[in-house]
């Protein structure tokens, strides 16, 4: 069945919603707080950032990190009175996707101030999912899949098909560490070299310790609001210009392809809705659970051709002020923060900082009026969800 | 680094949809599903074909041989080292599995492997793979 994209019929989220509040919790280790408390502190931070109050919130979005049952416990705990709720779960990319879903709900008149929260404490309390009743569980729960070896298989296959080298992947970490030097909240603030990455212990071939993101307690929150709300506030206008989402898995094992992610569908959908191309993007937040996650997304989003990612990221091309595509200027998940093992919300938050001109001066992109935030949640080697956002300062 | 074989993977929990797979595994046979409607084979096995949604799917015995599509050897943490891999069966589908009983450092993409069932304490055996001569 041929589908006409809805935006061609005039149905789009483009400029129908704005990000009016963004907050990243400064903690990276919170043994003295509860997870719901961290959610509430993040919500309070985003409200303070926007100038809105709790009673203005009429939509709530959360994912699997939120304690309780699909938003109901958190809505009660936070004291919200909402007319729209969404707990779509695509792992760490959920919060990028939530911005799109919030914009859709706002465009449909279902809410006008949507709160998105993420928080968790993987350093301070037992963490992990159980395979439970997933249909693949009898066939995979015994294989010992972790994020490390799942993404490791993707890196190994990418290297096999395209000759991608460990030192090229290492450049992604080098760029992140170059930015993290300037972030006082970053977990890892030391500048590292390609040689440092290659000398770090092998975790799961070919990924070494410095190819992996940090594990941090913490969280973040966003407020997505209707245009009339955004324009009533004393904050720079950051509009949602386009969005896309997709889910990918082995799908029965036919024509398995670990070198292409679901971002190959979420990215083009976002660019098409926004009416822009990769060369227009001034700053990109690219989900960096591992170095390979960044490289595959850059290719899938069209910043370079498939197989060219290694050459694209080498020699500092992702470093703000030095390279063609400044990325993750907060230090990203590789150096700054990966709260509750989910990096999606911090990707949106740093993109908002860049668009507002509120990034650290050492990494602020000049005249940053168009930014991208993209993420891969779940397990790239098995099942994952991608979400891509294009944001514009008006 | 060789397989120390001390790892004890958990027993799988069959469901009514895949019970024949595990019964065959107990007899040393690897089953896949093939759709009689579209002709495509798939793994892990479903009652309804994931390619055409036909209910006319049939069990097929795999020769149990294929090649490594990708592999990553976990070097750290509980149960390390062990090798996670996708093996592309000669019948078509790729399956997530472990490569066992070998020198992990010699594993490579494209290497020929054959199924080697590993018994479990409380359930059916697991379809793992080991290298065979090229």
C-alpha cells in the first residue's frame, strides 16, 4: 500500500511545538536520594528553567526508568493533573521520541505543556532488565547478551565490511573528551588520545573500555509546549522542526545487517519533515552508548556514505571549532553523563543549550540555529529503537 | 584465550509455540521454521511467518552448519570469556548463539561452524556452535 506522508497533506509537527524547559541533574552519584526524588528534582529544574509552574503541566511522558506502572505512580507522586499520558519505551532513545510524541499531542490539542522526565541510579541500586516473557527469550536469554557484546558484534561486522579501524572509532572518544574538559559536571574530564583508547582494556571485541559510555546516576527533564505558551515565556524559542522514529531487529534472521541501524529510517523521516539536509545541521547530539553507535548513526543519517564513517570521524572532525560536525559538546555519554544507562534526554538538553547559545563558551557553535538530536535505544545487535529530532532556534 | 567451559548458561523456558524445537534439540536436531506460503525460512521460530504472516509454517531440520556472520568475545565480567555470535545457517536465517570449545582469539567472520548442543541442568540443551575445518 502506497502511503502519502501526512506532512504532504498539511499534517506535521513542524513548528507546532517548542522546547521551553531543559534540565540536566548535576549529580552523577546519588546514593542519598530515591529514584522518584530524582525525577521530581529534574521536573522542578525544567520548570524553573522555563518559568512555568507544576500546575501548568497537562501532559506527562516517561519510559521504563520511571518507577511504577506506566506513568501512573509518577503522576501521583509528582502531583500532576494531566489530560495526556504516554509511556512509550524504546530504551535510551525514548526521550527523543517523547519530544516528537509530545509535539504530536500538542498539535492535536491534547495538551499544551508536556513534561518528560528520566532518572535512575544504576551506581547506587541493583539495575537490570529480566528477559521475562519476550518472544525471543527462550532463544536468546542463555546467550549472555550484554550491551557490550551486542554493540561489539556490530563494530566487528562494520570493520569486516568496510575496514573500519579501532583508531578511527577512538577519535569519537577523543572528540568527546575534548568537549568534556569544559564541563564541570562531567564524570570524565581528562583529555584522552587515540593511543589512550587503544591502550585501555578490551571489554568485548573490538570495543575497549574507552569505547564505552560512563555509568551514572542522575536524570533530566524537558518541557515541550504549544507555540502560544513558548511565546509567552522569557526564553529563546527552540522549535521542533521535524522528527522520525523506527524500530529494527533481526526479523527472523533473513538478510541480517548489523551495520545499518533504525536511524536509517528515523533520520530521513526527520529531515524530510524539517525540509533540511544533513549539510544544514550546525550541531549534532549523537547517542554515544559506544563509539560504534555514533559512527553507524552518522552514516545512517546521511552525514557520510555507508562505510565512510571511520574516515568521517577521524582527525577531530567531531570537535567543536575544529571539525565539520561538532557533536556532543557536553562530553556526551562517553565522558559526561549517561543517566540510568539511558542517554536520550541529555542529547536533547545539549542541543537546546547550543540553540539557545547557552553551551560552554569553549564549545558553543557560532550562530547555531539548526541542531539535530538522535538516539539508539535497546540493543543495536538485537532489537533497538531509533529516534531523530531536528530543532531550530527562531 | 580458549573456552574455559566453566560457564553455566540458564536453561531455556519453552512455550507451546516452540516446544517442538526443544524436543528436537534434546534429540540433537536443530529445527528452523519455513513458510509454505512465501518459501522463506526464519529463526527464532514463530507460529506465523514474519515475512508474509501466513499461518502455514512448517518445522524443517537444519543441517546445523553455517558461517559466523559476526562475533564478539566478552572479556570482562561474570562468566567471561565467552563468544557471542550470529551464525548464518546454510538454509538462510541467521541465529544468535555462542561459539564454544575453541580458541576464541582465532575466531573470525566467515568461519565455518557446526551446531554443538550444550546440555543444561534443568531444561533442554542449547544450540551453540563450534568451528569446523574450512
